């Protein structure tokens, strides 16, 4: 069992079910069980309801593990896309800097086209 950090606790809050601070709201961050902690707890508690709840929680951990392992491929693809996007942003930044140099450069004087009839 471990205590959640403040940022973890904030991310778990439901906006529609938050009690006000002066009306009995949470005064400290909540505790959570790891999978191993639930397994250890099941060896201590002997009531039928406790056993059923531990089985339910263990199944939830197994399902979570299956979801995470199934999404590793998707996570790798997302990471690759993010890297590709960063590379594209670097290339675009270089292109923009070259274009800005051309835009900031003074225009060369235009030469007249045709014959000089002034006789010089």
C-alpha cells in the first residue's frame, strides 16, 4: 500500500462529486494498493466478502495488465509519430529561417532591358 502524490490525487477527482473543504472533504491524499498488496491482504482476511472483493480486484489487475500489453504496439507507434513530428518541425524551422533570409534581403536594382539610345 502506498500514498498517492498530490498530482495523482488531483487527476482522480471527479468534478461533479467534490465536497467543499469546510464540509468534510479529503484532507490528505488517499492510499492505494499494488497488486502484490492485494494478494498479501487476501492471505490475512478470511471473510467471504473479503475473499470475493480480493478476487474481483485481482481480476481487475489482470485485465489492466492485458490492456497495457496489448497497447504497447500502439504506444510505440505514437512515440514514433511524435519523434517524426519533432523531426518535421525541425525541418520546417530550417525552411522558415531560409525563407526569412530571402524576405529580409534587399532587392537588387533592376537593370533596364533593351538598347541604350542615349549614345553613350
